[in-house]
C-alpha cells in the first residue's frame, strides 16, 4: 500500500480487508510518501518505483495487489473523472498482471470516514455528525478535514483520529462496498477492490 500520508495509509490498512472479496492477504505499507495526483511527466517512473518497492516488500511471498492512495484535494466533478481515468490507465499499464486499486479520495480521506457516522460516536460518545452531513453528497464536500474540526470539538478532531475511526467502522460492521452515505470516489475504490475477486 502506497500513499501520501501515514494516517491515510493506516485508514486504508483497516478498510482494505473489510472490502476485500474473500480472505485478505497481509496488508503491508510502503512508508515513503508517494504523491501522484499532481504528477504528470513523473507519473510513470513513480508508479514503476512503487512496483519495485512492492515487490521488495513482498520478498518471497506472492504480491496479491497494490493499493495507492491520493487525496484529490478537490470535489468529484468532471476533472475527477479525467484524473482518475488517467491514473488508472497508467497503473494498469505499469502493474499489468498484478491487481491494483486507486483510492483517489474526494475531497480527502475524511469525507470517506463520514460515510460511517456511528464510528465517530463509537470512538468518542460526544461526537455526532449532523444529519445534514450524513445525507449530503460527501464527494462534493470541500475541505472535509476542516469541516470535521469545526463540528467535532469535544475532543477536537485531529488527523491522527482517522485510523481509529475507520477501525471502529470496521469493528462495528458498518463498512460495505455500498454504504448508506454518498461518496462516488469511495464507490470507485470499492469497485477496484471488488475486481480482485478473480485473483483472491
């Protein structure tokens, strides 16, 4: 698993096994930050670097798949579709023969966490997401992290809470490929993982 930040990768370390079709292999993290969303000329070599490191981490074990995280830092609109398609096509070319999944989170990973409101309360009983937030299109929520910091104040939301929230979501059985909330970028990632079925 590769991505931009440690906390985001830890979120996915909890999420991937919950979405994986069948028994999930061990999830190992590439610790070096990898930024792809803004990469253009450097995209291909960055993906080749990820492939090389993934093979090294797997060592003598079989490499079951590669997961890459990137915060979109934007909402899911036409530009999201264009960027996701470009990244996926490049990933498919570099990783051919190895399943892969792209976690291109719109606006950022916090908007995925908000799909599982009960997980917030499970972590801190004083935390409640507003009903309006649970009903909204979370892929269109700008600066989701700042939004949570304004809404959750006792205690104040920190980025370090993110993996714990996803862990509570998984433990509570709230995670599924089609959650009750709405975030297209999450659904796209879940579809990528579901496509690993043939390789599971």
